[in-house]
């Protein structure tokens, strides 16, 4: 399976069935190779993946990220294999440990230590199945230990909310032969005040999650820069904005740092689908 150079990341739980089908068609029509979507409180991961695969012809669809706490390892294995059997090997199972508030507060599970929990889950999922290491599985990985596990047990890593400096670090750990599919938020908006306001609104739900905060601190941002919705420097790093040329330059920085695939996430005002679709179209030739 090939991810291609450029993909789109989008929270499809914001959309109804008709809107999902239309967006899938738009992404595929613009020439993107892969469409990524998160695990949400709305649509179940495998169900919505099947719907998107059914409404596309060649597009690869990837979970980014499905929580290991949402289904047992056997069910995950069968779901991944089923989708690929039914839809021509076009599904990537992006897997992660999620976050403590979502696991304990929403699902009612105990949140284990991330790397041991993921290793045990992969043990259960892969078992002694022939060719399991070649299954289209990749991990949500920010820190060095999870990146190392990604290299050892899967096809690669799917970092989220990161910078090109993180991409370079991840590449050094993963090596030359693994996927490094990096998410990057973008906002096609030349007014920096408006762009940063949209960026802060988008990032607000991530700012309280320890996994991301700890990684941002490792990347050199200070606690002060993460306070009050984030400093301008922080927001500018997380959400590329400006005209199409400026955004493309930021996306190219990830490729220069070693990314094998970059998935852009359009950031826009609520229900401004026209702006979303315009961004997807404008950046398709990055």
C-alpha cells in the first residue's frame, strides 16, 4: 500500500452522511492519495471508514487515530482485515493510546502506561499471524519510546501537532524504510490576527492534554507560551497560515525534515465548508 506524498486529515464527525460523501469526493477529485479521520464520540471508526471507502474509488482511508481502548485486539484485527478485503486494500489502521480523560472519563477504562499498553495490544492483535508485520498499521507516536515501538512493530508513525524539528527527530528514530506520516494544520488566511484566532479555537481542546503538552515542552516551547491559548510563536508553528505559497513552504519543511507523507488539516470557521474545500483544492499540488 502506498500513502502517496500528500493527504488530508479531517474530523468527519462534524458532517452528516451526505456531507461526508461529498467531502470524500472532493478530496479524491483534487488528487490526494489519502484521507485521515479521528476516532470520535460520533461515528464508530470501522463503520465510517467503510462508508468513506464505499464512496471513493482509489482513495486510501486511514484512522488517525483509533483508540486501543475502543475495541479489543481481536476485533481490531478482524476489522482491519475485513475493510481491506472488501475495499481493495485501501484502509490504514492508525492506532493510539488516546488520552487519560477520554479513556477514564468517557470510556470508563483504566489508562495504562502508554508504551507497555500499546506493546501488549500489538501482541494480541498480531499474535502469530503470518505477515502481521506487513499489515497496514501505524502508531500515533510523539516520544522516542513510542516511535521506537512504531519502527519495531508496525509500518511507521503518525505524529500529530508537531513541528519540522519533531519530524527530523522522528525520522532519525524510524529510519529510512518506515512511514512517517505527519499531520499539519493549515489556514488559508492572510490576516494573521484572524488566522491565529481560528488556530487558537482549533487547538483549545488539545491544550489541556498531557501527551501533547509534554511533547511541546520537549520541542522547546515554554509553559508561558502554552498559557492563555498559546503565544503567537506557538500558534504559528501549529497552524500554518498566509497565502498558498507560504503554507506550501511550511509543508515542504516537513518533507525536508524526512516526512514520507504529510496530511494537511484545514482549519476554518464552524461550518465554513467553502473555505475548507478551497484550502483543500489550493494546496493539492504541494
